[in-house]
């Protein structure tokens, strides 16, 4: 069996030990970012796990050094012509890397922001389905569902001759279908051509008679071409008559049985034939079957209304009128924001015409009055320009309506005004294709018993089952065998990485980072490559403990194909499964960048400097709280939540507590919190966000005055953003420099010490400290500014010192160093202290935002929240806060979250990490499975209560971990 076949069959080798002659990847002198001249040998064809605290240098070694060098070598092997089309790859700061294989990175970045990308297109499964349906599909009429196929005259004749012997029938050529008119010209023309009879509206009539048809009624007319009895010797005449029918009716022919004596009473009275892909009855014409007919990215297959997107961007009445309690003149937000008498006169004029005052609250208007205001009037109304005096001035015209006027303004508006109008628009499902993206003719093609969307809209597990149970003819099975096998193999790989709850039509941009990464992982297994170096970034993120074993088996399959895997990971089960572990640390930032330990789990636990080893050995642990908070007695009550797979859920979220929403992947956690609860809270708090239609009610809102999401997105997109500016520490520091004697003597204000504005910054580099030199076909080069030497400021500004430090010196300090210098500045010290408290004391104040990891960015945001004054009514919503965090970092994070709750706030976290789950006060567990088999509340209560619920997979995992870490009183260090 080939390696690819073994991987597909699920075989893998535990205790995998390749022979020594496979060689090794040898790294010498790695100094990228915080790496401290690392020398390292990594065995090939192994599953290697890089671990260590957040910011220790794992990604710097795995992605920015090893993978980056692999990519650079690949790009440099190409011609100069090819290189101009590829992204520029800088050479990492490393002396040498030997034995490097072609490298592929599988990270957590979203797969695609293109609205046309789906799970099916990303995995190429949809391409194989298009091929299947394009070659082996069976077209049906989109109107009557009749199977349609092109037929030759010989096939038609054979079918007619198979009628019972002596059966009497007539051949008809359809020429008019459901058209109004007297059709005199057509009828007289047929008589002159020698035809004798026609069938008009089902009745056979002689053309020699004066046929008078009502011109205002729709009529159907067929030419009676021939009348025959089924007996030997009619084949030639029948063929000629069929040819005449097809010629006169554009490829259609109808056979009407005249005498049905002795025939099957259930047999059809008529047989309809077509030499095209067209419905003989409705005339629905279909192009010849081909894969492009099922592509929503092609005009041949895409729905003509939404152009294959499945949705349309439209103005939403609920966003235009967010507060129905306001009077009409103030309720229409796009118009009330403008101080424009024209819009006021329009509303006044509509009110005069339809009987309401402009001071009337919007909710008191009738449906008819609201519709006219929003969409316009059918009849002209008098538009007042001045109603003073006995003869008001104005003109009579049709009122177009708020939404049509906004749509017209959108077409001609400036980019800035377009962005303002976008806040009033939402994506609405296309009413023509109902979100299925394809045109009706494509949706009417079936493979076996299923249309293509009936395979893409169901969960992957169900899709695999349907492809295995297709009712195919022998010919279809023969044509589609190879493509069908490929579809089933790739679906199985998606199941193996725990994505059975996704559907192939799921938009790629809605996937989490972990889901997108596991999809790419499954795609790589399907490709069957060997001899490749794969670099993965935390593939276990977003995955429930129940599904982790399947993921690990998948990683082993990829290894057993003959590949080397470097996995940056903090998950304990993954670490213990690795063939070899590389622990980088011992601390983060300047305190890390060294190889602390390399070997198996036992080697790691014996390493005295390994923080990871301390947690694995039990020398350090995250304590389980002995008591759970009772909360403040208030709660948010969600009623009838039913978006995606949520099964009309009723849930209660206690406030004043640390609450975790748990459950297997795809059980509905993100839908409940991110798609329903958060928008509902934003709507309540006055944001321009509609209340989710899929949420019945949300009670208890008065107990919340602020809702904040804290995610792992960057704190800034440009090098000008840094931790000091984000947390607000740089403003008091600049003010302190402006208060120095030297600054006052020179007349410097705080703005002088900003590198974002002219005055104090170095103009040669624009305050960036570096200049970017374009090298055309070679990578761009960043060189230190020759004028300021990377200091960002001009010479005069740098002459001002605070306690002997220039402003550039301050930006080069770590948070810990800066805290010691600015201890006497309360505003700056308080903000710097929070950075230290969340474990980011090693960050340099001027470190550019794009270089921060996701975990670091999230903790910078948390530090910012800690500096704000507590209202006791803030709800923090955090999605997977442990992404990128080690045991030690999770310990630190929990301390911060507990502090937020101790201030009287509420924290609601979506989480799979058991250390966080067992530290929560209350759990809301969804499931029991993912996709259609999930979306229910399985268990609620404290971790101990959920652990006793036999239906909860989370509870089963909690039982084991609570036995290993029994509740205990938190020590002072943990409480802080």
C-alpha cells in the first residue's frame, strides 16, 4: 500500500523512529528577533513540537527563520521574470541552515476574505463535484422537475415504435405556447403550406374552417403533422414526420395517443421529445452539461441576480430607523444627521399627503405610512418648498423614498460618503437563488437523487454519507468513479481533523483561524506530498479535547507520508505525543530566545530552567479555586436564539461572575456569543447595529452599561503603532519631557516628542527610524536611517533629557525598565504596571504593533482595560483567550481575568482549555455534538456540577482534570 493510501486508510505508526540516514535539519547562528545565536539539529521525518512561554521565540525560529529561509530559497531558484510576481522574502538573520526541505506553512490566518471562497473551493472538493455533475449529472426542468435529455430522431422513433401494437397516435409540432392573440397570420400560413389540421387549446380543428381565436386570451397551438397507427412498415414515414416536427418547432415533437384501448391506463397521454437540452413542456433550455455550469464564479453557472455571491448588499430599514420611539423627522438617521431643509420638507410633504405630523413617533405610523416614507409613493404628491401664506409654493411629483434616494446617492457619492452610507447596509440572502449562488438550470441537475447544493449545504459528515449512497446508473458510476473517490477521500480528511460540522458552502471568511488551519492541513494530506517540511501554528486551537486525538492521528499520517512537521504548540496532549520537543525560553522577549531543553517529555520535565517542564512535572500548577463566586444576583436571559444550528435556545448568563461557554467544535458557541449576544448588546447600548432577528428576546440589559470584545487582532497595522501609544502611557511621558527645563527653554510642547508629526521627528525617514529601498526583482531592503541612526527623532529633540534619558531611549526600554524610570508619574506608572501585571514586562515600548503575537496583542488590550475605571456593569466577551499562550501565560491571564471580575465586572469567555474552564465560576455547555446535532444547552452550573453530567463531553474531560487538580484555596500570588 502506498503512503498516500495508508494515510487515507487511517494507518499510522506510533513510536515512529526514522533511520539515521534521513539526516537532519541543522541551524547555525539563528538571531532573528530575540533568538540568541541558536545552534540546533532537528531530525527529519519526525513530529517536532516547539513550545515555551508566549514571546519566547518559538515563531521566530519556526516561521521567521526556518520557513522563511525555505521560502527564500524556493523564490531565488526561480527566474527573475517569475520572481517579479511573487511576494518579497527577506533573508532571516541566521548564519546557515543545512538539510532544509521545501517548506509549507499552515498558520492561523484566515483562509480568504473573498466572498466567493467557500470550504468547498478552498479544499478543491467543489471542483471535483462540478466535474462529477458536469460529466455524469442528469438535467431536469427547473419548472416541472421532468428529466430532460437531447434525443436523436432514431431514439425518438424507437420509443414510439415501442408503443402497443395498433396504437393510434398523432404527431404534433408545438408552435405557440400560452401567447395572447388571434394568430390569424400563422393559421393562414400553415394552410397555404399544405397542413390540414391544428390542435388549438387541446382541441383538434380543421384549417379549412374559419378559426377565430379571442385576441385577449392566451392560446396554445400545435400543428398536426401526421396521424399514424403503430404497425410494421411505418418506420420510414415516422422518421420523415418527426423531422418535420423538429424543423417547425425548434427541435420539439409531441406524440398524442388517440386510441388508448388495451393500453396501460396509467401511461402518459402524451410523449414529448426534444433534440436539445430543453424541457419539451416549458421550453426551459439548458446549455450542454459541463463543469462550468456549476461554477458560481462563472456567468455560465452563477445566479444572474446576485452574480454568484448568494447575497445582496442592501439598505436595512432597521438601521435607517434604529430608534422607532423618536419623532419622524429625527428617526430617519441618514437624514437627521444632515442639517438640510430639503429632507425636512420631503418628510413634511409626505406627512401632509398621507395624514401624519412630522412630530409623530415613528412607531405610531401605520405600515402603509412607513412603507411610503422608506420606499416612495405610487402616485405623485405635492412637494412643498414653502407652505407659508395663502398659496403654498411647491410642485407635484412622485416621492422616491428614503431607500431609493440613498441607493442613488451611493452610485455617485464620494468614497468618504460611501463609507458613511455603508453603515446602513447589510447582506441579505438573494431571493432568486435563496443563497445557493447558482442559476435555476444548474440547480435542476441531479447526480443520483441529489442536486449539487444538496451535497454542499449539509454538514461534511452527512455529505460523505450522501456521496456513498448515490443512486447511479452503471454508466454514471463508470464516468464518475475517479472524481467520486477523490471527493470521498477529501471529505474523510476533513472529518479526521474534527471539521465534520462544517458544510462545503460555508464562506471561507467566516472560519476561525483554527478552522482555516485545519482545512489547509486536510488539503495537504489530500495532496499526498512527501519530503516536505510543514510548519504549523497551534493546530489544536478551537478544538475540543474530544477531537484532539483525531487531529494528532492526522499529524502522524502527514509525518508517515515521509514529511517533517514542526508544530508550534502549547497543548499538553500534543506535547506528550511529539517525537521530539524543543523548549525555547526560559522567559519571554529579552528573557528568552534560548534552547532550554530538547528531547522527549522526560527530558523536558528534568530540565531545571524549563517552565513548561515544571508544569508537565507538576512542580507548578494552575490551582482550581476552592470557591466559586455567587455573582451579583443579576443575569442576562436569552430567549429563542435560533441562528445557524442553534435549536431555539433559552440561556441565562449570570453577571458578576467569570463565565465560560464550552462545547465541542461547531456546537454553536460563537453563534450564540458573537453573532447574537454581542450585536444585541451593541443595539441596546445605542450602536448602529440592528437587533438580531434570530434572537427572540434578551432580558436583563439594564445590568450592563458597556460590552467590550477582546480578541487577538493586531493593536495596529503600521509600525507607528506600539504598546506605549496603545495603552496611553506615551502621552504622560511626552508631557513629562515637555515639562523639563530644557524643553521649556526651547518652547517645546508635548507634540515635539511625537514621531508621527512634523517638528520633532526625523524627516529623512518620517519618524520610522528606517528607510525602505525598492530593489525591483529582489526583496525590498530596510536600512537604518543614516540621519537619525534609527532613533526616529531629530538631533534637537534628542538633546532634551529626562533623568538622563532621551525620548528615543525611552522607546527602547522594556515596560519593566520604563516603570522604574517613571515611577513618580502616576498616569504613566499605572499603565506600565498593568503591562507588567499581564506578563508583558519584557515588551519594548516602541516595538511596532505588527511584530506582536496574537497572545501579546490580546494581553495589551487586557492591560488597557485594567487601567479604566470600573463601573461594575461592564461585560467582557473574549473568544479563545488562550490562543498562543503557554501554561505560564494562562496562569497570568487567569489572574487578569479574575481581577476584572473582582472589580464587579463580568467576563464571558468562549474556551476549550480545561485550565481556564475549571477556573471559571459558571459554565454554559453547548452540544452535544457539532453542526445539526448540536445547538442545545447540554449543561449549566459550576465546573463540578457540569463534570457530573453524562451528556457533556466537556464534563467528561473535566472529571479527569478535577481529579488531578482538586479545588484549593488560591494563594496570594494566584489571586494577584
